[in-house]
C-alpha cells in the first residue's frame, strides 16, 4: 500500500486583529499522519476541534485569516508511469487548483445546500463542466448519466430544481457533482449531519459502494463515531487541533487507548441497551487560549502530574495503533 | 466596556476619523450660526460683491450680506430640514413596516400597498409641483414634513422584510413561550437588529432630504427669504455670480454642502460596519477574552 | 386529572400557486391520549418529512389544526381565549432543535430566564429580585448549571450542549406539565448528546415531568422513552411500548428504520441494500399506504386503500399485513 497523502508537522492558525487585540486560534496544531491508497479514513472530533480547518488546509483553501505556520503536505501522483510526491504547499495557487481538480474531490459540509436554487440540476452540472476547459459536451453527458445511475438517482433529476428533491437526494446530487470525474481522493466534511437516520444510512451505503467500485481513497470527517464504525478502515481521533489517537476501526472500538476516545466510545447509545451512558464531561478548551500541558487534562479522569506540565507526543504502540498520552509512557513534544 | 470598544473603534476606522474631521467643520459653522446675532435678511450691511478679505473672510454677496455669516445661518437650516424629514420619515417607516410585517395577513397587505404607492410616486416632479403651487406658504417645518412623507415608503419595506425574517427565527418562539407579548418581542428582540439599520438609514435620509431641498431652492421653489444652502446658491445664480466671477458667493456654500454630505456619508459607512450584528457578536467575543486574561 | 387528548388531528398545507393548488397532508388523523399525572417519556419518531415537527407545532399551539381537536383538560386549544391560552403555554413548553437559534445572539441568555420567571409568576415583579434569582437558580441546578456560569453571557459563549441545557432550564421555569422536545440533540455533538438525553431521563424520574421526545435517532429513543409512535408521511403507523416496538418491529417501515440505524459497532462488510429514495412530495400524495412505493411486502390493496389502525399483540399498527380477528393475532402475508 502506498501513501497517497503525507502530512508532516502541519500547523495552520487563524490570526485575527480585532480592536488591537491579536487572537491566534491554533486550529491545526502540529499534525502528522499518512493516508494510504484504497482506504477509508475517518476523522472524529467535536465541533471546534479543527477538523474543517485541517480539510481546508489539505485542499489548499488557505484564505486569510488562515495562515500556514509550518509543516508539509505531500500528494502522490502517478502520471504516465511517472511516480512522484508533490510538495503541495510550495505550489503556486494555480498549480494547487490544478492538482486538486485532478486528484481530490471535496464534498463540503451542508453541501446539499450549495445547489443553486434557481437552476435545474442538469444545468448545474453543465455549469460545472464548462469550468473544466476542453471538455467534450457529449462525453460529459455520458459521464453524467452514468454517475447518476450508479448513485441510484433517476435521470429525471436533471430536469428538477433542488427544492423538489429530498435532503437525501440532494446530498447524492452533491456527491455526484463532486465525483463525476472519478477522483482518486474524496474528502467529505460531515456528510451525514442534518440528515435523518434513513438518509444517513443511505449516504454511508452510497459512499461504501463508490469505494468498492472505484477503489479510491476517502477521508470522512464526522463528530459521530457510529458513522465511522460503519464505513471506515481507520480512524483518527482529533482533539483541540491535535490528533490524539490513530487506529484501525476494530481496535479503536474494542481497545481504545486515549481517555477521550474511551469516553467517546462509551457514550454511544444502542437499541436494546438501557445501561446508563455518560457524555464527555466539561467542554473543549478554547483554541486561542490552550492550557499548558496536555490539552485534554482539564477533562481527564486519569490525569497525572506530568499532564499539567508537558504535552505528550503521538507514538506508535503497534504497527497500526498510535496514541498521544502519558498513560502509555512516551516522550513529550519539545515546544518551539 | 461599550465606551471603550467604541473609542477603540474610532481610533482604527479611517472612515470614522475623516467623517469626524469633516463633520466638526460643519458643527463649528452651525454653532457660529446659532449663536451669532447676524441677520442675513438685512441687506446692504456690507459693501456689495467684495472678494474674501480680512473683515469678511468669505467675502460679501451682491445683496451686501456677509457670505460667511449668512452661510453660518444657512447651514443649520438645511440640516434642520434634512434631519426633520429623515427622523419623521423613519419613525413612520419603522412603525408601519414593523406593524405590517409582524401582523401579516390583511393588515400587512394594506400597509404594503400604501407603501408601494408612495414608492412609485415620482418624487422630484411632485415636489416641484407642490413647491410651485405653495411657494409662499412653504417654510422649514412644512418642507420637512413634505419630504418626510415622500421618503418613508422604501425604508418601511426594508424594515418589514427584516421583521418577516426575524419573525421566523426560533428565538421568537422562545420569546413567546417565555411569556413575552407582541410589542415586547418587537421592542426587546427585534429592535437590537433594526437599530443599526435605522441609524444608518436616518443619515442617508438626511442626505437625500438636504439634496432635495437644495434642488428645489436652487430652482427657486422655496421661500427664498429663508437662508439655506440652496437659497444662497439660488440668489447667487440670480445675480449671475458665476459669470461675474463672484465665485465666493456660490463656491463656499457648495464646498460646505459637499463637506457635510460627504461627512455624513462616511459616518454612515463606518457605523454600518460597527453596528452590523455579525461584527458586534465578534466584538463581544473578543472583549470577553480580554476580560478573562 | 390532567390530560392532553388528540382527536383526529389533521393539518393540511397548501402547495403551489393560485393556478394549480394542491394539498399536502402533513399530519393526518392523529389520535393520542396523554395522562399527564403519570410521568412518561413518549417518543415521536420518523424521518424528516414525517410530520413529527408539524405535530409538535400543533400541540404547542404555534399552528392551528385544519381539522380535529387538541383538548387540554377537555378544552380545545385552538378555541381558547387569551388568558386560557396563556395558562396552556404555562403547562406546555418547548425545547427546540437548534440551540444556537433558540436564543437571540444580541441578548444575554439570562434575559429569557428572567422574563420567564416574571411572566409566569403572577405575584412577582421587578422588585423581588431575590425571589426571581432563586427561581432561576433552582431551574439551572436541575439541568446541572449554576447561576454564576450563566450570568451576563451571550449565546456564542456556550457550547451547543450547554445552550440546550439552558433552553431546558428556561422551559422548566413555568413548571410545565409537559415538555415538547423537538429533535433536541440532533444538532449537538455526539460527545455531548448523552448529557442532554440523561437530563431528560432525570427530569422524568426525579421531577415527574412528562416529555414528548421527537427524534429520528432510535438509539436514544430506546434509551429513555417508555412509549414510542412511529410516523410516516403524517400518519402514525405503529405505536406501543418502546422495548416491544424497537426490539421487534412489525410494520415494514419500522423495520426499515431500525435497519437504517448505524450501530456503533464496527462491521463494515455487512450491507443490506435499501430500496431507492423517492421524491418526497410524491410519497405524500400516494393514495393508500404511504409506504407502498418502498415496501418490500407491498400488496395490491396497499396501493389503493389506507390501512386502519388495529391492535396487534402488544401494540397498535396500521398495515394490511396484519389482521385482528376475534382478539387473536393473525399475521397474513
């Protein structure tokens, strides 16, 4: 298995200046991970932990007040037999865009709401096609029909407006739009939020099928671990701008290491289970005002003295399972 | 905390700073005009058509008035008419727009139709007609009122649409279930959203009204004995000041008109930014962070 | 005895322009009885578009019924006079879905608590500050918050979970007999959900408050409720004790709902194909059973007639698959 995305020590912060007060929000705070071809990775974390910023950075959507403060992103590209890793952040804006279009497709949060309400669906797709220079109209029509069929959308969707479709159908249209050119990487931000249980299941099945058929790589962001359980191969647990645990789905559920992960898993309700479940106590720290030491220590039931002073490093405890927590020994990060 | 953040804001916003400079100039003129005992209707107090000199810093008019002091009397009048028109029209607009928007149904339908008819009226021609017919009876008060009645239609629609959208928001329901009555909801829940608009709207109303009154006066359709910026320009034109090179007679009124209007415009632009609900929420957040540290 | 009765409650919405009008039966012929003296948590479950939120609005009096009656202690709420209505609102309070929308971002959250305290306690006015504060404090304690934590703060200073708790605290101040919670946790992070759900459980167990819990999340429904009613396109197609209905659903739609639930158990490769999605408006206008387009057990009669509600085993069901003869269960297929 090859790495298709490599991220090293990535730092991207929001810096804003309101009324002479400088505020630095450390949304992506020194993150390192690899994503391999043909896998589905889930990023789990609460609202405000930096997940969306991480995605935006990976896609090169770095508009002020967001700034990169360090780190590298490498994308794997195999063009005409030539393999190479491209240093994404060092590309010019135009080249970044080109690379993105070739490799990555993005399904943003609430994407079902981005469909232009006064254009028919078919026209929206055409608009999109026109933005890709040198595209044959007939070929596109063929691709479109194929895509709609594989997503189980009736062809007459092309003649409808977005408000005539149900939420689930709109989400499918958004996914169709994002994946029409069969990208190698699909990044979806909270694809099931604001959908009811039937639609959620629908979308997850859909993404699963897409993955099976096209053998692409998927990166799914969601705060709901039940989603991850049902589709992801590996899960990254994100907290306060950092990745605190990485593992295969089964491992994360059967043997969670980080206390935060343990809370997340044990709080999930199940039909048939009336045992008392508890949420994670307290609330996440403000990313502009992080506490000293481990960012989780204020809510951690197993905190030790060292946790208040030093920050643990993400370390591999097995081939596939990594955690950043002093409970498992390990070093601390040297602060810069 | 609020005063401090406003002071901070003034320091940083260029629009606000320029507007304060410009409006201070206007304010000084107004104060001079209010406290001066000069009577511009006394013609031939000074030598006619003299260029600016040490005794008359803006020169004199062909009617023997001191340009500077006449302008000092004229500017507050123009501003008074403008302010009256703006305030009265916005009171009408807020009241009718809010009432119609909140009640909905037939009430809203009726008020909307009335507002629309006022919007559709071609204002300048109508004003010219009214002014022409009632030229002698027009004074500051009546001009203010007439301008007010012609300027409430469009704003009322804007407030109505604000109310319509605010009505649908969930906190309105919450307010109802907290036991608040309709009037209370409008005042306590909706007004904080409307007030920024109203303030900025009033300023733009002043600008429009001053413009209208000046236009009418320049055309000679106002009581020409009352000194306003417009009537000064009228008299200057009447005496062919441009051709005769008596530039100070129409020049200074025009300059001060521009200063005033531009100052008001910059004020409204910067206030619009400051009072926008989104930035207010941001400021609340930041100021709370300050307090924490 | 305090009771809330829904008799044949129907709500129609007009769709379309003056030229071509049609109706959507958002809620059709709902019959339910609630005994408010015995604390319960009743779940109204269904997809979006099932009519559950509309039914909530009807019960809260935010909208009027098109036909049928909602009777609170034998009085029709749509015919109530102003003070009777105010009394009703004191007894039936809402908790809405989006905690960030439930509060005006330009006002402190305390202002709502304060207003509720004054408006629903007749003998209190602005001078009894102490008494008002103690009422607010008590309510906040019930949801696990303190006065200090909430004082002087604006909505954007809280997390979704905290705001939702404050919403509940506000709803509790009038001492209502019934709390209507419309999807109270669907916009709250999964990690904070359970604290709100546990709160509802606690309110019923410890303070005897009745709750109608509206959700599409069957797992939390199972966790806290006693009864459940499943809605499909405006009609209740199955209702009964939650253990029975959710462990062993009878109606094909209930089965679909249960199968759709994503269990928090890693099992990537077991996938059963769910039937295609349909255009929403079309499903509403189907004659006969609204599930006929998607039902794997569909029969001819389902497309023509709408099934009646019958009592089967330990619950009520609306489905032609089941027949009740001589009070004995018979399942036909």
